[in-house]
C-alpha cells in the first residue's frame, strides 16, 4: 500500500515526480504547492449554531432571548466504499472536499488523504448539507457539527438583524478575527461576492490570454461554500457573499459534462488549489511556467469544451462524447488510449494493467474512458493535439457502439503489449481493420481541428502509420467535410474496404473522388 502514493506522484509530475516548493503564496502568505495539503491545528467553526448564537447575543443583547437560532445546515463527512457510492453523492449535488474545513492550512495543496484510510481507498469526503437532508442508505457518514449559515439574500438585514455583523462577530469570538476580509485596506462592512476571471496563455498562438472555459471555480470559508462555472471567456461570479477571505480552487468538471480525474488520490474530478484569496474574487492566469498539472488540466479542459461545442455546431452534427466522459491525465506516460471503460466497454484487464504499468492499481477504484499520455507535451498546442485525438475517438464510440469498441480497444491493448509497445501494432494482427478505421478518423479529425486553431500548414497527424489517414484528408480537400465523413462510421464499418463502400453509398456524387483517394493510399 505504501508504494501507491509515490507511484501516483510519479504518474502526475515531471522529472523526479515530487512537488518542488515554489515561491507562490496565497493572500495570507501560506505556500501554495500542488502535492498533499498539510493541516495544522483545528479551529473553532464560527458558523456552528453555538458560536453564531453567542455572536448574536454579543451584537444584539436585547434580542438574544427572543431569537433562537435553528440549525440550517449540517457539517458532515462521508466514507464512500467505492466509485458507485461516490457517484451517488455527486449526483445529490453536495460540494465535497477530501479534507476537513475547520483546520488551519499550513501548506496548500491539491489533495488530502486521511492517514487512517488505506491509500488505495477513497478517503473521507467532507461537505455541508441542508438540515433536512436525507442521507443515502448504505453510505457511511458522520455528522460533525450543526451550523447556522445566514441566507444568501442580497439584503444586509433581515428580522431586524445585521447577519453580516453577527457573522463577523462569530469570527472574532472564535479566535478567527484575522480571517475577516479587508477591502481596499479597510475592514469590510458588508459581505463581498467573489468574481473574477481564469485565463490561460497559448504561447504557440502568441495572443492575449484566453478564458479557461466551463470549469468549476469553488470557494469556501469554513462550512460556507459557493461555486460557479466560468463562461467561454473565463469569467465567473459566486452566488454568496463572504466576510472572510475564502479558499479558491479549480474543480475540473466541465459544463459540457466531462471530468478530468483522478487528482493523484482517487477522485473522479481533479482539483487544483489557488489558495486563500480576496473575498472580492480572484483573477488568475495560467501559463506554461505554472504548475505542470494545473497547466495540463486547463488545456485539456479547453480542448474538451471547444470540442463538444464544435460537434454541436456541425451540419450534420457530429455526436458529442458521452456526457459523463472521464479523462485521466498522465504526464509520466507517453501513450494514450480510448478504452471507454466508464461507458461499459469490457477489455482484458490484464492487458490494460500492462498498458498502465505501475499505475494499474487505479483500476481497482475508478474506470477511465480516455487516458492521455502527456510526457512529451510541452506547449498548449502539444496537449491540445493529444486531447482532440482522443475526443474524436469518444465521438466515434457513440456512433459505432460497444461491440465495435470492445474489439477495437482489445486490439489496441493487445497489439501494444505483443508488438513491443508499438501503439498501433504492425497492421497485421487480428482485427486490425477496427484500428484502421478508428485511427484514420481520429488522426484526420485531429488534423482538421488543429489546423482550425493554428492555421493552414499545421499537421497533418498520423501520416507515417500503416493506416494512412491521408485518405480522409484528401476527401476533405475535394469537398467531403469531416461531419459528413463521420456519419458513415457506424459499427458495421470495421475495415477500410467497408469504409470505402459506405462512403460511396452515402455520397454517390463523390464516388470518383472516393475511388481516387482509396486507390492512392491502398
């Protein structure tokens, strides 16, 4: 068990695999690293019913005996036994963290794992639920505290009570006065609603920073949580005001429906911390010099967001990948795959274990759809090319179906292992036609989308392999668009001969061009 953490670090980091201390700190001077969170002493939660009641009495001594604060929320922790139980909690919309919220953070990080939980198991998940929450049967949970969290009404006062003043007093009474937010150098008199922009720089394009699109920005101060998704330009705005500086993080679950996991230690959606920052909000720019995994996650996030939207805009439409697509990123591996196991594809587990090598133990808890090997990727463009290639496979899966993909994924894994780790085999193995069709499409669409982003002359991809995606590139040059080519890629098209036949049947007006293209790259 003790070998798991070092292996995960090696999978996710570059060089030594260790998170090297940098000079980035948050608003309170706490160092931001992207390894495991280091917890300090436990703090008094100002939002507990007891503490908020004491604060109310301090601010309004004549009203304290007339207003009894009920619990509005429960601070709880869950211990899911497996992926299915964790998914049930996610479906209930509970904002979950893998670490307690009532501890001082000595060193910020992207994840935490309770030392009492085995490292190949899901750790405790901490969250806040409504007081009337019905706990799902069979999932272990503990109620840690009963809380009073003032409502999200825009009015400062309700029931004749300035709840923001009470909230600030609760921070003072619990010894957390240093956390009360400051705005423009003076103590804030009202809560501040965080808003800002998350951007990333693509050095290959050399332009202005672009938004990190459709990603979840989450923040909390003790048990008070708020979250918002960025728009296509990277802007976000929370739905709650804060009287203290909250901790911010990017949660890589996208509005399009896909998630980037596994966040080092067994979480289906990766988290990158941004530390404790101003309650007014945070503007944050990601570059190639930023934390490696933060950069990779942001690029893949944008590639996925753009890809889903590209599919929806085509006429006829290209099927988007599954709404619950799960991507795993490995900066310590070079090979990628589209095994679609989270969608029910059944492949030889032993072969996939050989494919993943020392990281195969992850399969015991979570099943991937796409695995992206990013070891050789340095720029936004490098990562983008790998991401759209695998996303193209996910669209093909939606049209070709599970039976096709069972044989295709088995071919990729088997040929990779038996041919001396040549990704696509030699083209002579059984079922090579599935690979021929699948890789033709993925390399072709990878070239089309890369060219759309980076201009004519970019690419092409895969032209040195035995399956020759040049066939589809030539057809596109002759007027047969990518979205039209996609329509023929159903489960019956299992080799290039059948691909040619189906294209000719669907588009008889292009019969001459189809014959010429396939003859040229026979």
